[in-house]
C-alpha cells in the first residue's frame, strides 16, 4: 500500500479538515502544546508561537484562555446551559430564569454565547481566545467580556496591538461585531489559512450529520430551525482579509502577486 504522505508547508493539504475533525469528533488534527498551555492545529500553533513572540516585543504576554474544544465538551456545555446547571445570560449579561422560557427561547439564548456541538469553530484547532497576562494584576482573572478589550479595559493595549499586527500572522477576528448571531468576541482569534476552508466545508448538512443520534437538550427546538441557525450562528462572521489569508509574517511559500515587491 502507498503510504499517505502529506505535503509539508502551508496551504498544501493539511489545511483541509475531514468530517470528524470539522465537527470536533476527533483530536487527530490537533496537538497539545504544554509550553503554551493550549491545544491547536499544527499550523495555527506555529502561527501562534510567532504571534506571541512579536507581542512580547511590545511588552504583551499573549496567552490562550481557550483553544481546541471537542464535540463532547461542547455538548456538555450546551446541555448544562439548557438544563439550568450553568448560568444562562441575556444580552446584557444578566441571568435568565429558564423556568419561564420556551424551548425555542432557551435555544436562542444559548446561541448568543455558545455554539451547537459540531458547530463550534473551536473544534477546528484554529481558534484561540487570547488575553494579555502582563496586564493582569496579582490575583486578577480575565473574564472575557468585551469591556476588557475596550478603550477603558485592562486589555485595551492587546486589542490595539492585535488590530495592527495579527493579520500578518494569519489571524483575524470572526466575531468582530454583532451580525445578529454570535455576540462580539474581541478576544477570539482565528487562523485564516486553515479556518477559511473549514467554514466552507462545515455546511448545514454536515452539521445535521454531526447531530444525528446525539442526546442534545432542546433538540425539538433545534432541528426545525437548523438551517437558519447555521446561517446566523455559523456563516454570519467576518471574512478574513487577504493579508490574514496570506500571512506574510509566517514566511509561507505561496506569495500572492500583490505581496511581491515590485
Ligand atoms: Zn472563542
């Protein structure tokens, strides 16, 4: 039998995730990085190491608060929120009383903050929620709320630095603003050279396949609107810039004509 050889380098094969990888059913596409305390796709990991080194020159201690998350973990988060075992918050961040809500209302409320299992970008290994450890005082913990990344926030310097530099390393922010689905997440970085292809591959049909036979709380309210949920909570994200897709700071082999010196 021919050995299955994957070409080396960026954008040459490893950027394509299969069904199990896209929907977080396997860890075959990710590596645990002990020194960075996160789990990532190898290409995203390489890019994150480079991003972290560049951030350090600006006095930032870039760290991952969250990275790869598998299907089982996302299912647990979903079911606990649906059953009231984890707080469920409204858009203002206030706790909701689920005893007064319909199944459809609970599903909507969860979707503002958490993805359906199978639909989380964190399944891909390309997504990292980042903080600046250097900005935190002793005993202070990041909450991952937009105000921390705003003009008065503890991570304002990180936010500005990412805006200026992240794209060169292949990263962009898919939840940059409210598009009627997932709430803005200024801390959420995505490695575009791999995640752009993953988003295209994660169709509503793929998501339906991933959820078939799963013990999903609120399933009766999810299935009838799965296509709309996919459109609004999976597809409605920012598109990566050409710069992020080309990731020139990573020294990738393929250089777009626009990026060549004339
Ligand atoms: Zn995230």
